[in-house]
């Protein structure tokens, strides 16, 4: 049995309790005085832990799935060199599975009166705020017989932002937006609300756009071109009630809704629209309002970082009242919620007219791709039952969507992978047809 620390010293001095006696220690006792002196010297030469100075620096935000470096500076003010084993503790979700032990432990050597910088690399697996726990240091003497151990609280918070995977679609959507806005050579038919320029008439143009005064001054027929109205108001409403907690694939429905909201916020702010965000279930969970175009996306990303589903039934009346207060004038209200029949028919439909009376409403919902897979399954009795259940689920969602469309609501129903670009396309379609 190996002897370390205080046990070795007691054994060397012959004062070990009888219950811990082992005959193999007789050789130690034969040279107890030299060993006792060595242990005492080793203990005296180990750098004190309590007097160490620790400070942090480094990343304060990171996107989910990426790495962040947090630096820990260890200052040794004593006259003895520090030979240590250090553990920088963070919540388990701050690391990928199996990497915590190697990533959180360091073996610094800090000469007397000097400092050393240690880097802890984090790769969080969950959104939200990750706060550093204690830093535990074990200081060794030169012989490694004795250690001093203590802990320090060195606060630091790393905010893990949504991954925004749909940003890869942003360049193509912006290109389409530039076409609609008349900033490229592509001419888009249909009227906007702001006059842009004049051009020659070509067959197929709307004759209502002919500028007769300009035509009278030249030998060809002149057509007015239009660009979409600027400074429209868009309110993104995230339903954070119990239906948003349902998992589709590896993530809650709320995460797919958040990704779609981020793409639409980025696109609409580039179009010159004012974008606000509201997250609600039975109370306001987060509200982003009145931000400038350049500040919209960072503000929305930061607000969504700590947002989690709540296992409560969403109060549709409260949501509607809050949305009306947040969007006081004619706006596009984008409601990201579930298309399940019960929450829509019992909650949203009775109060929907309050929204559609003053605003254009778009409902976006996350569809489960597993349902589609079930619908196509055949070959066994169980597969046939799965297909029947999937067909029934499709029928209910279609009926619910039709009820919303009959009330003037635009409906987007897509899988998590397709929801963000589908929602962006719906916004561009409304812009192109001047229905905002």
C-alpha cells in the first residue's frame, strides 16, 4: 500500500493509529527520522494555494457547436515555485462527452513572483449561460510527498448563442430581395408602393403602370417601375408553450422556430423593415423592440440564447393582447407555433380576428419528418398501422391549416431543415405582391 501525505508522516513518526497498521511499514519506521524530515521539508517547500492570484479573460459568447477559449492567469506571489495540478470546473454541458477530463485539467509550473496563462477550451452542447465553477489547485512539494490543496471562485460567464444554421440561405434570399428592390438588372413585374424609375413598355406589362406624361414627351411608351415599401413593421412571435418543447429529431421544435426567426430577421432588416421579437406562453419571456437595422440580428440572437420551452399551455388571449400592444400599427405578425388541432381550434382561432383585423398574419409551424417516413412505410402489419396513423396526422394538420387560410392567414408548414428558407420565401412572396 502506497503512503502519501499525512498518513506517510504519521507512519514515519510511529504514531499511526493501530487500526491502520501494516507490517510492510516496519522499514519506514526504521528510517523514520530522515523520512519525517523529508516530508516536513517537502510540505514547507510547496507553494501556498490560498495566496495565489487568479483572473480570467477570453471569450464571452460562442455559437452552439463552436469552441471558445477562456484564459485563466495564475499569479504566484510567494517566494516558492508552484508545481501544481489545476482543475478548471465548468458545467458538464460545456464540453463534448468524454473530453471534460483532458480539457479541464492543467499542470502549470509557476516560478516565484511570476504568472502563467492557462487556456481552457470549451465546446458547449447546450444554449444558454454557462458559468464557471470553482478552480481547484493541488500544490506539490519538490519531492511530491506532500500537497497543499485549495479552491478559488473565479467567476466567468460564457453565453452560448443559437447556431443559426440557416444563415447559409441568406445570400440567395438577399439576391432575390435585390431583384424585388430593383437594385439589379432583373425587372420584376407587379406593383410595389414606392416609385423607382421609368423604362420602356414591353408586351405583358400592366397598362395601369403607363406614365402618360412621360410618354407624351418621348416617342415610346414609358412604364413606371416600383420597389417595395420601406420601413414596414414585422413582429416575430415565438410560442414557447408546451408544444414547442416537443422534440423533432434531436432538438425541440423551439430551436427550429428560432433558426427560422433569425433568418427572417436578417432578411427583413436588410430590406429596410423594422423587426421586433416577442416570446410568449403565459407571460412575456423575451422582448426585443425598437432596434436599428444594424442592431436587430445581434439583439435577437442574444435574446434567444437563454430561451427555453415552458411546460405550460400557451395563453392565446394573452399572446394576442401582447402582440397588439407591441405592434400598434399595420404590421406583418409572424407567429411560430404548432399546427396541432387542439391548441389552434381552442386557443388561436377564437381570437384570431383581433389580429387579422389590423395586421397581416403568417403562421409558421415545424412538421415532423418522421411522420412522412411513417406515411411511406409498408410491408408489415405494424408498418401499415404506422402509415394509417401518419395519414390521419397529415389530414388533421391540413384541415387546421385550411381553417387558418380561410381567415386570411398565410401558413408555412415545413420540416426543421426546410422551415427557415420556406418562411423567408413566404416573406419575399408577400413583398413581391405588395401584400405587406
